[in-house]
C-alpha cells in the first residue's frame, strides 16, 4: 500500500515590513526554508490593484528569485504551505521571519 | 507596474551586451558609466550613485543566484527618474552570490522612488526565474536586441 499523502500545513502571514518582500527578505526566507526537507511554497492570497500577478500565484520558498518575483508589497497576505516530515517546523520558522519583519530595522 | 512602464525605465543605451569589468565594483562602475554616457546622470554624480549602490551591496550581496545580480539603490538621491541598466558578462564575475555561482547577468536599479523598486525587482525576477528566458537573454548580442527582448518578455508575462 502506498503511503497516504498528508495534507499540507498552511499558515497565513502578512508582509509587515514597509519595503515589502524585496531581495533581502526573500533571501532570508529561502535560506531558512532550505534548512528543512519539507516542500515549502508561498502563495499570494490577495494582490493590490494593477499587480503584475494574480492571487493564487505560487513561489518555491527555497528559491529567492521566485519569491522576489511575487513583488509582494507591505500588507500583502500570503499563505505558507508546507508538506513533508518537518513541514510544521518549516512553517513556524518562516512565519517567525514575517512576524519579526525579518529583523530589518527601518525597512 | 505595467510592461510599458517598466520598459520606459530601461532604455536601449542602458543595455550592455558585453561587460568587461573583472570585479563586482568594476562592473557596477561600467553600468553607471552608461548612465553618464547617455546623459541620464551627470558625470560628477556617478561617484555618489556608485557609493549608494556599494553601500547596499556591503550590507548583503544582491547576487540572488542562478547567475543573476541586482545591485541597486532603492532611494537614490542622484537619478531624476528611476533607471534600469542591464549588462551581460560572458565569462561571469564573482558577486559573492548566495549560491556561489559566477554572475552573467546584472540588472542595476537606481530607483528615484522606493515604491518603484519592488515592482521592478519583481518583473526582473520573473524573467530570472525562467531558465529558458535567461538563456535567451544571454544570447542577445546588441543593446537594441537586449532592449527589445526585455520589452517583449515583460509584455508577455504577467497580468498587466
């Protein structure tokens, strides 16, 4: 019998740093996500008017370039979705980065 | 930011098909030189822009992996309007990139308004995340071709 796929762990977060999800936060997220075996994605929950991407667009959290391509400004809601043995830990670690504004003061 | 808007920030004379600098600093200077040559900034402003961009680079590399770097100033005091300069480097340069790989494509962004930086970085990353597009970009051999390629790429991807 094949192993049943488990549901992904999902947590909603918000971009809280004023400058948005630019290169540095994206790099920090990808480096953190790479510490886990789980597959982790960020999903745009909603986008501002005239945004270049639609809500529902996904990015591999381990790929900083994909994260930057989301162009998520301040206030954007995103879902962190993770699947795999250490998915819970991965979601928690990434959510903490959002909650602490990536440790970037005046950003 | 629409495809048209982003293309307006990237002029053909700011597309450099063959960078020759051998270090990160030399390449950034070379990119800034094109802004001087086109009259987008004054010659005496070049050192200031160089300083703004290097200061950001010293905080953390903008070599974001896959052979791409995005040195930038998010709130440049120098440029009247936001400028994007693109350069290709055949041999590749050490940008202390996050993945350690040499950088072959450099997008320099000097943003007059920090609000413009994020959508521009996102549109550049949209091209960068696509390996086929990146390889195609690196095959463009003239400024005009790079410029045309980017304009077409931006207008074909994304919702607006």
